[in-house]
C-alpha cells in the first residue's frame, strides 16, 4: 500500500519485547525503580568483644607481693591471702570474686616467686601457659628497682625485652589467654609513709629496698636525688608495661592504678612496712577486679 511504511515481522517482535520490559520495570519495581530506591541493609551479627569480663580460670605470675610475703607472719609467704588467687574470704581475691569459693582452688594457680625480677617472667609465663588459663595476672617490677644500690637497677631496655619475651612465651602456649598487668607501686610514696614510723625506719636498716629506703631520715640533696632516680625508673618501667601491653589485643594495663594508690600504715605489713598487709592485699584485689570487669 502506498504512503504507509510497512514493518517487518522482526521489527514487530522487537517492539513487543521492549514494551513488555518497560511495563515490568514500572509495575514490579524493576531496574528503573531500584535505581532510586535504597537497598535494605542486611542485619549484621554483633561482634564479640575480645575481652571477657568473666574468665573461668586465673593464673598469677609475679613477685613477693603476689605471694603475700609478710602479710600473715614475718619472713614468710602467705598465698592464701594473695590479692590474685587467695582463698581468704576477708581479702576476697580476684580469683574468689571471678570464680567463687567452690572453684577457686581448682581453677587458679599462684606461680609467682618472692624475690623475682622481670628477667624471670618469661619462665613464669611458660608455666602459666601450661595451665591454659583464661586470665593471667602480672605484677612484676618492684624488685628491678629495689636493689642494694640505685646503680644496680634493671636497665629499662632489658626490662622491656624481658616483658616482651614473657608475653611471647604465653602466646606460644595460650594464644587466647587474657592478661591483666598491674603497674609497679610508687616506692617513693612507700618511703614517705613508712619513714615517719619508728618501727619502719628500724626494719629498713636491715636492707629492704635499699635503693629507695636506705637512710630513710636523710633529706639531704644526695639522698633525695637517689630516691628521685629510683622513682623515675619505676615510672619508666610502668611506661614499658603500658606500651608493650597495648600491642597485644588481649592485654589490659591497669592505667597506673596501683602506682597511684596510697598505701597508708594500715595497709602495709607491720613486720617490714613495705609489703601489703592483709588489708593491703584486699585493696589490690579491689583494684584488679574493677579493671578486669570493666566493659
């Protein structure tokens, strides 16, 4: 027929397909509609925190403070009143609070040693790893500063190397164990507390922490410089504990809580005016529990 353009059967079929596609896109929310409509976000599972505030077992490493030396009797350990793993309900140790009295004996281990310095910590950590604890407490460093002379204090680099190695030893055997690290106590504050007590001054003459406590009544420039040097070393040790711990996602430093705590006369051993008494151990347990259970 003249004057009218004719369509081939192939053209008519293509037109039908295009029309159907456009109709489906408009009426059924096809690609044209999806381009302007935000996709619904799929719910994501809440990530589990790495730090467990209710560990089911505790291993303690460290020195005489964790062994509760001089807390019950003179010149003797008294681990039953240890702040970390003790069974004495009056102290209410960290392990008692976390595990309860029925489990503390079988699910906690005190591996600390009176007189230990940081160089010994890798060995203690290896022993702790064998128990596969969910939490390891660390309180170490006072003996590295408490030497016969300030010149004998552990160098900071050596302190760092030993602490780093200790965490590595733990991770080799117990990669998921949490670690609570206590700061080293402020030894100069202990000196300021005990020096006004006649018994304290007398006992310190036997050589307890001589780098800090020697000649407790001497306020001359040389003695003050010596004490300041020891305190600066303790501050440096605590900085190492904080920095090394921060590199481990399952390690928690106490933020200087023990270093900043004021141990008065009633919280110090009546036999040496240096180690925590039974009440002092209870205060350490309170500090540790707050840090371990903090969300």
